[in-house]
């Protein structure tokens, strides 16, 4: 029989090499995958755990994403701070955590969030990527039309 403690740890299996995104605000695992461009056709082995008990996160719940054989770099993960400000990125090598980083809110985010203003040039047929200034963790301002997003940023993910 597998002991209870080990069973808990087996909730998401161990990986030899790759990245573990831990402490994701519960309910946002799929948004994290979206931000990382991981879709149904991605070849990487990805495990997702949702609503895992956590002492640290609001409501005592967190999501976790584990990506095998891919080491995320800060620039690609900092976008995650928009929807999961407490996320930590652990790099795993030979089963051990060799690096642990908190996500840092970038000053500007390009091509991650759609402008709510349908007349904005970033929504036109012009080849212009959306670009927002990050005013704080829940407030974005479009660099083209100055429209503000101040609630439910996840709803605007491209
Ligand atoms: N080899 C591995 N395969 C898969 N997941 C792993 C592996 N090693 C660690 N993890 C996971 O990575 C995260 C960080 O691991 P760590 O051992 O640093 O835990 P911790 O001490 O709880 O860290 P923290 O203080 O960040 O919560 C945990 O969610 C853990 O389950
Ligand atoms: Mg922990
Ligand atoms: Zn705009």
C-alpha cells in the first residue's frame, strides 16, 4: 500500500527535467497554459493540477502546472504575473529544484491581452500588436488608445 504522505506527493507525478509553475491562483491553470502558448497540439508532456490545498494561497487552494523538458525563461513567465501574481517558477534538473523564481510584473506587455476598444488600431487589420502599460497588478492601459482594463484581465487574453 502507498503511504498517505507519498500519495499526496503523487497527486502530480515527479518529473526528471523541466519547469514547475507552483502557487498559481486557483482557477488560472488554463490561463497560464494559454499565456505560454501551450495548446492541444503542443508536443510537450504537461501535467495540470487544479484546486490543490495550499496554506499560502487565498481560499487555501492553488493550481500547479508541470512542463517536462522545457526550462521557462523569466521573460516568458513574467506575463503570468498578470493572472497569478504569487506564482513561483521552479526549474527541475535530475528531479531536483535547481532554481526558484517569483514572477515579476513586467512594465509593458505586448500581444498578450486584447484591447477592449474595438476601434483601437490593435484590433484593426493593421499589423499592430496590442501593447499595454502595466499600471499595477490589476490595471492595464492600452498604449494606443489609452483604454484601461481594471477587472478580469484573464477575459482579455489573446
Ligand atoms: N522532480 C519534481 N517533479 C515534479 N515536481 C516537483 C519536483 N520537485 C519539486 N517539485 C514541485 O515543485 C514545487 C517546489 O518544490 P520545493 O521542493 O521547492 O517545494 P517547497 O519547499 O514547498 O517550495 P515553496 O516554498 O516554493 O512552496 C512543489 O510544488 C513540488 O511539488
Ligand atoms: Mg510548497
Ligand atoms: Zn487600445
